[in-house]
C-alpha cells in the first residue's frame, strides 16, 4: 500500500486558463449587487438571507437564476448580469 494521493481535475482542461482577478471594491456603497442562484437545492435560502442583509444596509440588489446547475450559465444571462450589476455573489448549496 502507498501513501500517494491522486487528485483528479474534473474540468478535463490540460492547461487551465490563467486570468487576472479584477480589483474588488473597497465597499458596496452606491453599487448594485447581483445574486446568482445556480439552482442547487437550498441555494435560494442562503441568497434570501444575503438579500435581506444587503437591502437592510441600503445596498441595491438584483436577483438572477441559472436554469440548471448542471450547465454553465447561458451567455445571454451572463451578459445581462454584466450589464446590470457591479459585483456578483453566486449561491452554492446542497
């Protein structure tokens, strides 16, 4: 028996794309926050609480949902989100 651990990459990418992170805002004052529900069970529960918290602080919130968690978000949904909000929180759950 060996002590080796094998890690598998589920993306099937041979060479993952390298992207520079965008700068994060210092605070959310005056910004619109997008909440993206990826449609996994109970993701909406987390996002509902976050929505309530953000709105309670006077922060503008827009809600979005993917049709299914099994696929990437449709291009039109991603474009809509990019055009309507300043930052996005993606809700994962199970």
